C-alpha cells in the first residue's frame, strides 16, 4: 500500500504534468493584450497625426470603453498621451518627442564631441573618451589616444560598471534620484581591483561630492595603474547625455596634471553644452 509520502509525490507529479500542458492563463493573456492595445493606440494616433476622441479610439481599436478609460488616464499621466484643451481629444504626448530627441542626440553628440576630444588630448597629452549610459554600464563611443608612449588604452565599444569609472560616476551623479535608487537596488559591487569601491554607502558619499564639484575621479578602481577624471554632458533640459573622461597613468598623475585635466574638461564641457544649446 502506498504511504502518505508516496501519495504526495504522485499528486505533485500529476500536478506538474498538468501545469506543463496547461495553456497560458488569463493573466498572462491579458498582459499581452494590454501591451497590444497600447501599441495599436500609438500606431493609430501616429499614423493619422490627429486627435481622436474616446469613442473614436474605442471603435477603431475595438476596446470596451470601460477598459479604455483607465488605459488613457495612465498614458496621459505618464506623458505618452496628451489631451486637447476641452479634454475630449487625445494625441501623442511629449514623451515621444523626448525619446526621439534623445535617440537623435546620441549620434549628434559623437560627431560634435570628436574634435573636442582631440583638443582635450592635445592639452593634457592623455587618452580621452566619450562615454554613454548603457543600462548599468558605461560604453566608450568615441576616443582619442594619448601621444605618449606610456598611455591608457580605450577602445570604442568597451564597457564597464558605472561605479568603476570616472565617466560612469559622472553620469550616475547626474541621473534623476529615482534612477539612482533603482541602480543601487540592483547593482552588485565586484572586487575589480584592490582599490575598487566595495559598498553602496561609499559610492553615495562620493556622488554627493561629484554633484557639488562637477567632476568625478577614480584611482585604480577599474584598471591598476590608471587615474581617471570625468565630467558629465548635460542637455538644456537637464538630461545626462554622456560623459568625457581623461585616463592617465598613475606615474604621471600629480597636482599639475590634475589641474591641467580639470581645466581642459571644464572648457570642453562648456563648449559642448553651448553648441548643443545653439543647435
């Protein structure tokens, strides 16, 4: 006769088999349906480039009016939709233009910064890189190598954790608070070098200093023998577009070098942000 334990195993096995054969449940299906409705709504409004009323949208997309009401409220609150003055019509919101502008600016920034990176390298005799945010990392999108025999190499496409590079810290310090908190809730501090930051508390304190002084530093936190200095590039709307860093071998890094790099970065960022504002 089967024991209680045997019966439990049999029931569990039967349950697992039934679950494997069971189709996607209603919750999963409704989640997909909601996403499809949102995308169809965006496509409809974008295709006709006109305002549509609640009733027109419901008829066009075959969405029950009761379901559509809450969906529209959510999208308006998040700026993906905007309402007409009389609150009867809906059109695509500012979030789309912000997203498109940010995407376009990424390519523009690289072209705009490339000659300025050369100016920084000529002034400091060190390697210079333009970095952009890629999830929880920073990526090199443009670089100019040092003319010195002993130099720090940066290659386009190189990625590193935000907490480990001066450019990453410069970007992180200027991100909105909610993005910073999301970063801290997910980041894992890895011992990349003996001098790497080991806790969120240490990094939080450093970010406060960066916000006050405008410049970020690293000392052998990602590459042994390398000192880094960086400043973030900020758009007229206050958004972080990227960061420029200067990487120096520790043997050449002294007060005079630090002062020269800081002056070069200050001048470069000022020039870049002026060019962005006037474009």
